[in-house]
């Protein structure tokens, strides 16, 4: 009888903790929406201006940087808040810059080819929705 009470109490504690963690995740996770995408986009565009350079370019952010990881970080942040209609392109762009960052030439060539249309699509979508 005592063992059964402990098991029930342990199960209830586990359920309460699980529900708490799910609730915290829902509150703290960024919401995917056009408004949040545009907010993050503008913030990242301003941040990238600090890393201005000549080596790598992005038509989405309309600038060039010397450190490719700066684009990787920016596109990762956009993926988190991208609405469904632009999210696949944001994921593709994050993958493109990560591939370039890793320096794998075969992977990079294939990924960049996929990224060309995704980058144009993101540029057009962003121009339309984030004014």
C-alpha cells in the first residue's frame, strides 16, 4: 500500500513538472508570424551592418560581411519566427550558409544551387511584407 502511494505521488509530480515545462516552452518560444519575422529581420539587418565587409553577400539582407557565420546566425533566427509560407526558404538559406561555413565544396555547390531561388523568394517576400 505504501509503495503504491509513492508511485502515485511520483507520477503526479512527474506530470506537474512536465506540464510546467510545456507551459514555459509555450511562453518563451518565439511565435512564428509576419510581425515577428519582420521585427527579427530588421534587427538582424541592423546587426549585420556592424560586420560589414567584402567577402560574403546576401541579397536578403542587401549587404556583405567577412564572417560567414554572421549570416548563419541571422538565418537561424529568422527560421525561428518565420511564418509557414516563408519558413522552407529560411531553412534553406540557413543550410546554405552553414554549408559554406563548413567549407565542404561538394555540399556547398549543391546547397548553393538550391539556395538561389530560396534567397530570391525570401528577398521578394520580405520586401512585400516588411516595409
